[in-house]
């Protein structure tokens, strides 16, 4: 067996790459994906170029680290470009920042409730506001929305 691997090292690397990729499909955690890709690339390079086993192992290790690093870089760039609403999943109050609404009820002492979609939110404003006022959400304090009168255009 060792003699066969020494005679055809590319078969070893391609087989290892295939096994790692198959194991990744069974597990799905992402840990084996880049090692499988690195093993397959090492197998292809070993098939084309006569590389000693020391360099094959080094190439496999470097390709695994490089692939994992590039994947991490790509994910970090991708997550940085997400829209704010995607980053605020299950934070409904944060998603309402900057939204404009019409008050259904009069605010007394700067406090009251406002209908947002199918729910009612407690609101706080600097002044009393009559019902029908156009307001904008400027902050979220716990479950209370801080609003201000929207300037008329």
C-alpha cells in the first residue's frame, strides 16, 4: 500500500480530498471543506509537477490555512455589508428607528401609545401631541419609542 502511494501520490491526495469533502457533506459544519479543497488542489499539483512528500505536506498545510483565511475574510466583508435591518433580527424596536407614523391617540404629558402595524407601542415625546400628528421614531429606550413631531414640508 505504501509503495502504491509513493508511486502515485496524486491518487492519495485526490482520495483524501474526496473523503474530506464527503465527510463535510455528512457533517455540514464547514471544518472539513477547506481541508478537502486543499487536498484536491495538492493532488492536482502533484499530478502535474513532481513534488517530494515533504513539499506535498507543506503545500497541503499552506493551502488549508490560505483557504480558511480567505473564507474568513470573505465572510467578514459580507457581514459588514448587510443592511441594518438584517443585523437587528428580533430587535423590532431598533428596526423602527427613522420610521414615520401618524398618532392615533393624543399624548398627555408627553406619554401615550402609538399603533405600529398590528401592535401598540408606548411612546414618549418632549411635548403633548394631538392625534393625527405625523411623528418620527428617534430612539428606543427599552420597549418605549422616543418620538418627535415630523416637520411639515
